[in-house]
C-alpha cells in the first residue's frame, strides 16, 4: 500500500485476548487488536493505561500471561513457539532514544545492522543517516547532538535494517513544542516511505492524529475505542473518549422528551432514558458570540489573544461556570461587555451522566 523500492515488507501484527499482570496490577486485560500490514496505529491513553506493555509484548521483551501475539498470523508469544526479540524483524524507538554514548552516529546506526557485510552495513547506515538529514553529523557522538537530532538517529537506527514492524514509545516526548512539530511531520513522512507496519505509543492526541491511520484509545488496560482521528474526534463513544480530544465546557442536564434541559438551553438527544441525568459537551470552537439581545444573554469575563483565535470566557446567567469560547473576533468585544451566546445544537455531544 505504501513504501518505495527497497522498503520494508510490512508484516501483519495482531494481539488476541492478551492479558498481562504485574503482581496485583492487571496492566492489560484481554486486549484484541489487528494491525494491517503497512498500517500506522497510535496507542493513545493516559499514563499507566498499558500502552508500553502492549508495545513490549509486540517486541518480545515481555511474555503475555494469557492470549497471543501474532506476526503474519504466526504465534510468536506462546511457550512452544516463542520468537526472541532479535528474530522478530521488529525495529524499536525508545522514549529516551537509548543511543550508545560511546558510539558515533554512524556506529549507532550500524549497530542495528549486525549480520550485514562490512561495506554493505556502512552504506546502508549512511543512507539511513542521510535520509533523516544528519549526513554531516555521521561521525559525531550523541552528547554533541540536540534532542531532535538524537531522536532522528534513533529513528535511523530503527529503520536501517528495514524492519517489517516498527514500534515507537513516546518518540517525541523529550522535544520542545516547536521541534516536536517538525520531527513529528518528518517521522510521519519517513514511516510512509519505509512502509513498515508501525505502532506509536503516545499520550498526545495531536501526535496520534497527525501520524496514525488509526487510533487505539486505551484506558486501564483495555481498548475503549478504535477509529480514525476524525471518527474519535467527531463521534467519541464515551465521555472519556470525548474529553481526550477536546477541552469542552460540560453542562449537566436532565432528559425530557427528546432533549436535555440544561442551564444553557435545550439540546436534542437520542437514546437516553427519559428523566435520566446527562452531560452536554460544548466545543469552544462551536460557540458563536452574537450581538447582545440575541440568543442567551452573557457577559465577557476574559478575552485572551492566542494568535489565530481568541480564547474568551463568557458568564451566562443561570450557569455557575464560565463558558469557554474559541473564535477569531474581528470586532472589538471587550471584557465586561454584554454579548449574545449561540450554541448550535447539532454541534454538541451528549452522554449519560456517570459515563466517565
Ligand atoms: P506511560 O505513558 O506512563 O508509559 P503506559 O500506558 O505505557 O504508561 P505501562 O507502562 O504499560 O503504561 O504500565 C501499565 C501498568 O502496569 C502500570 O500500572 C504500571 O505501573 C504497571 N507496570 C508496567 N510494567 C511493570 C513492571 N515491570 N512491574 C510492575 N508493574 C509494571
């Protein structure tokens, strides 16, 4: 599907009912997931939800307590058929890059090419180093490199042997924001080019949306939703998933008829029990501020310039918290000014209360 001449042959990777315990902690509970050959999947979730453990099982540095890991349909994790990490054809990029400090960039990348002939290893390493834009630094040592450069070396080392599967654990977490943007886009391009089946672990939804074909959202050792970034953003299956992708204003209400009554108005809803409690999530981008006198009456509490948009907090009569709004305000709405607040009802998400 992807890749160019000389690229990896992507492998299918699957987890079947995988459970992993560490003492009392069940780090993974019956996780089932199939990753297509060449697909880029992001494991997304909060700290401790089991992302790294799933990655370590794929790499073979951990053995599951129950369930199986399959590579190209072959069980590589069970006692009778276990395949050692170095025999799996899997490349790894760690959060701290794990570069050898006493080896140069070239030697670090060559390390992944044991088994290649001398000349061929050198040529392959230099190609990978050039590909990540570090040709001039091939003879430098890790301590002489910036964080972004070290990350690129780690990536070059992982892709040089053309692994069928590439596993990355929080590869951007040590980079500052600006660098992160650049390295993230470069990594996405490199993954497309190498064609390897890829799993990237992250707690950042933006990382996941920018790089992955599919996002696997995890919580407390389980997969809670799988889909494209757009699917998870637009149609989160739970309040938990919704919160991961957007900083909503949440408003409590009660279902009555085919709508939820809240202090910010009535919003249509489907499939919730009459009389039950619900939470309405309002995206800051969806709220429109209109001239005073229309829609809900409100007052601007703060307005902060953020560049492309303004962030505005609006006090609305009868609602005990400020409503968060993100909009580019052409006009000069000032703090303290009265405004009308329009919340398009087809842009809100409604969940049962307690569905956290
Ligand atoms: P983070 O983003 O912080 O790396 P994570 O989602 O990758 O988190 P894991 O590292 O997979 O989460 O850990 C899942 C759970 O298993 C956690 O509760 C963790 O403390 C526990 N755990 C992981 N590895 C071990 C271990 N070797 N021994 C004991 N407990 C462990």
